[in-house]
C-alpha cells in the first residue's frame, strides 16, 4: 500500500478553487415528535487541494449526512456544494470523486474482480480500463491473489480493503473516505494510513471522516470538528493543537534534572535515560544552557502540542456548557 499514486483525470475545472467547498449546508428532516430534527444545522467546509482534511465529531454530529449531501446521496435542505470548482450536482464533478462509505456493501456472490468490474462500469470506465486497474488496485490495498475469491468468504476487514480499491477506480482527484480503517486490525490500519499518505503525495485530496483521532492527528493537514450539526472548530492541525507560549523538550541524561530546571518545568515524563517536559517559552534559552552545563543532551525542541483526544474532549465539554437551552430543535441520529 505504499506506492505513490499519480492522478490523471482529463475533466477541466477551476484551478483556483478549493478541492471541496461546502457553505451553510443544512439537512432538516422535518417535524418529528418533540420538535424539528436537524441532522445538519449549518456546516461550512473548505478543503485545500492536495491536503488530507479530517472531519471529526461525536455520533450524531452530522458528519455522514454532510458527506452524503456533498456526493448527492442525500438531498440537502440548503447550502452550496462544489467539487474542484464545479457544482457538485453536475455529473462531471462527481466523476472526479472516489467514495468509501462507512459500511461498504457488495453483492456476496461476486468475486473481487467481478465487483471491481461492476463498480468500474458504474463509474463509466471501459472494460480495458477496469482490467488494467483492477489487479494493481487490489494489490495496493492488500488483496493480492484474491481476485477470484467470492466476497461471501471475505472478512469485514477484507471487504473494507475492497471498498478502498473501488474508491480508487478511475484515479479520482478527490477521495471522500468515511471511516476507512473500520474493521481493520492494527496492520490494516497502518496500511490505510500509508495508502492515504501515498495518495496525497501523488496529488490527491482526501476528506477523511474518522473516529480514530490518533489516525487523524498523524496524517491530517487540516481538521473540521462538528458538534450537533454545526462547526465547533476548524483549522490547520498545528494551529489547533499547539499550546501557545509553551515549548516541549526531550533530553537524555542520568539522574535528576538540575534544580534550576526542575523549578520551571512541568509535565515531566521519564523513560530510562529519556526525559520529556514542557516549560514557558521565556525560560527555554536558560534551561538549555543549564542542561548543557549539567551534561544533558538535547534530543528535540518543539512547540508544546496537546493531543487531539484532549483537544476534542475539551471542545465538546465547552460546547455542552455553552449550548443554548432550546427544546424546539433536536439533533438527529446521523453519524
């Protein structure tokens, strides 16, 4: 899964537009018992070309409905949707997108090659194009030698891999992946991460919806976090996670830190001869000098960064505290 994929799609579009643009998306399922049910209340999303953009949120936040509105699988109640500068409702725009749903379904009586042929024809590919791409894509997702295996014998993880392969048919410039590592073991999850990175290196843009925050943090350039059908936060991953005014140091040495250093640092973690800690930026130069004088080796120095899990949890807690007391509008059950 590590080979770089080069994209080649002849359909013309604006090169100045973002890869994906969603403005004020809304999906209202009408009146239900107890009030209106808004799966998506107001979501705007801008995905830069060549980026991996993480779409996050708890269950019911509106992630899947937003993706389906973009792809024409759910009719929006309102909003603007563009793919590579083209109206997302136009077939020419959708043809440039590969999609992996959260739970891909394939006819169980087909073999892997037959399934690829079916979805390739639905995507408008010729028989020769399908034949040329099928073997390479199945190998790329870890299904080499499984072309003739019927899907009834596939595990959930193997079906997930097949879903990735079909999403890559036609070398789409944009990929929308809804929980791509679902059902995969740790090796499979690693393979999916490597595949997404290689696709990005080949020029693809990826919109990634995932519950696996560590996966999103590792590979995403940008993130948007949804909560109750609205955008709770968005931005570059570093801008969201870097802790202002704090620096993180990793050092090597034996024994206790010098007293002058220990007095100004926090979040100390020790593993063998390695010590990691953080400190205010104004103390960095003096602390480094004291560590060198004490025989310590500086391994790394970088802005202090919160984990995406911690940021995500704090954001949702704050959103709940600030939630208006409105019983006339209730969120839906969408993912």
